[in-house]
């Protein structure tokens, strides 16, 4: 079987955290001072299930290089947050996309993170995405 979906979410903003802080609705997760966070366009209205909150992962895409980054906090309607602290300042400056589905981050893995199956992930993907069929 091969991957059928590649879902790339644009980075809307990056923030350095200057004091220990809570992230997400209901302050569901704490991040340490010095952390870097990326807010991406894609939330539960787009099919990123809330059940993935704090349990999902993505790949920060910098050029042709991919670095795994954890999703943190609670997924909101239109956005999700990833901890990009592992990236260098140069990598953060070039960061435009975080992939949440690709050949190494499969729908089945996303399903496990959300306590469901890959088919529900595929059928939940919203209408706001630009689709390219090959």
C-alpha cells in the first residue's frame, strides 16, 4: 500500500515563549520558556480531529528537509499549534509548511493518535483544502 494523501498546512505565525505558558483552549498543555511555537491553518473544521490534541505530530518542511515536530495544546476550529523548538533560527526563518499527512505520517497513524481509524481521517478532511488529483 502506498500513501494516498499529502496534507500540508501553511504556517500562519511563529512565537517564542518567554515565560512558562499554557497552550490551547482550557490551558490543556504547558510549554517552557524558550520554546518556539508555530500556528498553522488547519483545525477541527478542516478534519484535524480534536482527539489528536497533544497527541499528533507533523513534519516541519524546510526546503527538501523534513523534521518531526509535535502538535501541542488543543486543536481549535481553524488552527493547530506545533512545537518547533528543535529547529534552528535559520530553519524557522524558512519554515512555511507543516505536513500532517505524507508517506511517513499516514492516515492510519493519525487515526491511532485520534483513537479512530484511517478511513475516518480521510472522510473528515474538510472542503477548504485545495485538492490536486494525480
